[in-house]
């Protein structure tokens, strides 16, 4: 969140909601709400999201790896209907640019926009339940056009699908791709860079197309949002063989937060 606030330059108001399964209110949540002020960004406000009753209805398609909170992101447009657009970000992301630019990239006539899932190159099973998974997007960074989303889907339909269907190995991701097949706008890969490009030097299944290879290399040079996929999450260990620039940037941002709070 610090990286998002740090790079936000638009004068427009920005509301950040943080949600977690336990609705905890603590010293940590109080401290988080002060981050905009500490960064000199009065146009930004931060709140802890009190999740609504519908979240309690999600009990199917959950696991230790993907608890029910994983599916909540797909219900956000049904809850925050006062918004025009919503940007959902996984917690394991680092922001390198003003996210207000991302909102401007999204066509107002699509319900959702996302970035192609590069796991498709590493494991052919990704998106197995979605026909023609070449357009399969990663759900860690999604932009919702709230009105259009609600025109295409309803909270009751969403909950019914979750309760009755087998959503596959990546429940939220498979569901958004199936529900909005051929309606998802593909965003530049720089807005959800999921893999360090070292994997391009190996053998992948399916092989990386030359056009996609060029896009991935360009995204790495001009990254806007870095998404740290497991197992390369920088907060999991101080010692890792994966000491790349993105890991270093994550820890530099963490140290900056400590400085802001006088630690």
C-alpha cells in the first residue's frame, strides 16, 4: 500500500479499502490509516472494510490455499455500487506508477479488465476449465467497471455459482474468466508482471510465442505493478537465491515505511 500511495499523483480523491477475514481493528489498522498523511497525500483515505453478510455464504470452493476471502474480490462491484471503477490488488504487489493512469486505460464498456496470466506458460493446466485459455487473465490485479459489471451479473448469481459449481484449482480466477469470457479487456503486461523473465530461458509448456516474449521483456523494462507469485514472495524469508531488483525494491519500500513511522 505504501508503494501505491507513494506513486499516486492525481489530485482526484482515492479511497483505499483493506479487507481481511477477521475484520480486525488494531493498532496496525490505525497505523495504516495514517500512511496517506505521512506521505503528504491528503487526497487519499484508507479504511478497513467491514465485510457484508454475503461473505458468510461462501463455503464451497474453499481450501487452505484459497480460503473464502479469495472469492470476495468478485463481489466488490456488487457492494461498492457508488463507485464508477474499482481496482482490486492482491497484497503481494508492489506499485511502480500512478494507478490513476490505469483507470484511464480501461474501456467503460467492459465489465472487467485484467492482465494475461503468465502461469499459462509455466503449467499448461492453468485455466484448464476455460475454453481457449490464451486470454486467461490473472486475478491479482483487476479493474471493475461497476455499472457494467452489475449489468452482466448479480450477487445472487455469483453466490449460486460458488455454492453449486466446481470452480477448479484457482476458484476466483477460473470463475472470472469463465463468467466474462470474451468480455475481459486485456491490459498491458506491465500492469501485472507476475514472473521474472528468467523463465523465458527455459522450456515452457506451451512454448512462449515470440510476440508474447517481446511483450514480457518490454513489461519487465517498464513495470507498473509487480506481482510476487509463490514461492518468490520477498516477505517469506530474508534469505533467498532470488535476489533480483524486485525483491530489493520490496525491502526498500518496507524500510521506508519503518522510517515514516519513526522506527
